[in-house]
């Protein structure tokens, strides 16, 4: 990328140019899912972390005088992707306990290691996960984990956009002892992260099989009182469904969640793999949203989510990678492609999830969780969250359709530029905070620590 600083204020046809902080230009641009791609040189003017205008480069260069000019060359500029369900610190367990079904993987391998977590481990894992997301085109993520305050603090420091919350259980965790401790923790963190800024708080009960009636009801009441979203794993596998039925008077997870008051417009339901028609109707009527995690669902043999049916029911569906321990990457481009082609293969309908729909699921649909106007688009007034793909890569040449390339041809490793709120976080191999090498070295040391715990 070329950075150019204009030395003087110019005029165009007698009109003085308006000042902006940054003018980003590239050979092509996708402004969002409602507009076609802009072929030929395109640009985005940015001031105070917001997009002022996006369009043909010649028009923007005539109208705006930037403090800094970023020329990305032969690249596709597009909105940053939103990872709507993940557990970012689990990068420290990448490749640990592979090739196991969900319940065995979780109860016999993951939970025992997580019982020994420390603030340092969570912070390092979160930092590495955010580097991976910056590198692969994700600018915003929704996260739930233990000792989650470390994730929120790292996101705040590193410049990523995040909605996060401490995982809530019916049993004590490393961060609290019982519901009263958990509620006090949330109230304390809401003072700092309870607004609608770049880093936000959400209430995160883990699942129906690790909580209780009391925890679930109180979780929604707390979300309503603090005006927060609520995020929960639900109907992830047939095993979860059977466990829920055995624990809760033969009620399946959706019915049980409804009875606990969880299904409303604040609720975001992760996975929803093992569901029936009437359950999709219940979710649609409630206003709740679903996050589809195809890579994790396949790796854990949880099944195939009925994405086309969800969309036809009118349910908002976004995309997530889940954690790096059950994926094993945080690459949202991989998730987009698999979402589109898996829906086609499962239904026998090549139009089931078109490329434009998959792109929308990875941008504007995930952005709903952040309640931030314009997020997931390049519209005026939207946050300046954008990425660029290197169109000189052989897998992106030639180009007929920008959306097709973004969904079917691109890899996260084609991303060369990542910006959040007008701040450049990653630029052609360079992480701008300068801590990546140290973080990677420290993470390697954790391998022996994990081995000692199993």
C-alpha cells in the first residue's frame, strides 16, 4: 500500500475540497450486499472513523482532500466480515482433541483443561485469535468464554470490534462463584462495555445443558435490564437434544428456551442444527436470530443446519467459525463458501444460498448483533470497517463478478488490508501493534502446559 500525504489544499472547478482523514483507493470495490460492485478505480473517504463517501475514485479525489491517501492498487475493497459466533481464546487449543463428537470432545477434553485457565492464557489466546481474524478479513466478532474480561480488554487495545460476555453456567467458573457473583461481574463490566461502542457486552448463558431454569430466566432479565443482547448455544446436535429432553420433562431445546423466556428479539441462537419445522416457526415468530457454524458442525459430526429453511422462514441468519479448537481456523471466507455450497448440496437446489446471500450473512446479518447503524456496508455514516483482497493472486484472476470472487474464490489469506473504525490494523504482512511475534512465541509455550493438564 502506498501512503501519500497531500502537501496543500486544492480546489476543483472553483470549489474547495472538503477535508477528510483518509482516502482509500483500489481497483475495485464492493460497497455491500444491496449494490453491485464498482469496477474501475474506486475509493472511500473517511473522517473520525466513519465513512463519508464511497464511489468512483475520480469523483472522490475531486471532492476530498485527505490527510493521508492509501492506494491499495489492484485490490478488491469491501466491508469487513463479521464472525458472529466464536470463542477466540481457544486458539491455544487449536489441534487439541480432534476427531471427536461434540459431547465427548467437550466434557472429556475441553472442560477439564479449561478448569485451569488463567488471565494470561485467555489474553494470549484472544490476542492470537484477533491477529488471525485481522489477517483473514474479519473486523468484528461475537465472543463468549471464561475470564472474558481479558478478551474485551484485548479487543479494546488492539482495535477490533467485539461483542463479548462471560460464559454463564449453573456451576462456578474461574471468574465467579454462583449466580450472584456472575451478575455482579456483568454489572461491573456493563459500566465500561455496556454501550454500543466498538467493544460491547452481551449476556452469554452457555447452553441449556450446562445451566438451569434459574440461570436462564435471570440471564434474560439481566439482558433486558442492562439493554444487552443474549447469545446461547442451542440445538447444536442430536446428543444435546436428547440430553435436554432427559433433563427437562421431555422438552426439546427450543421449547425449553421458549419456556425460560429466552426467545425474543434480543436472542441470538448459535448452531440450531437439530431442529424441526415447528421449531423454526417458533424462532421466526419470536424475532430471535440464528448463527450458522458449518465448519464446526461438520468437524464435530453435529449435522447439517437447515439454512435454506431458516431463510425461507424469515429468520435472520449470520455466520460464525466457532472456536479454533473445533474448526480449526477463524477464516470467515472459508465459512462463507461452505455455507453456500453446503446448502446447495443438502437441498439439491443450486440457488439455495446464492453468493450475494452468503456475503450478506457474513456482513450485514452479523452486524445486527452489534446494533451499530451501517456496520457491514460501505455506506456514508457507517463505521470505516473495511478489508481488501489482492487481485493479483492467481486464484482471483480473471474477474467477472466481485461477489462471486469474494464468496467462491477467495481465501482469508488473500486479505492484504484490514481497517476498523478508520484505524489500519493489518497492512500487507504487518500487524500495526507490533506484538505478533512475541505472542506467537508465548503461545507455543502453552502446548506443554496443556499436555500437563490431560
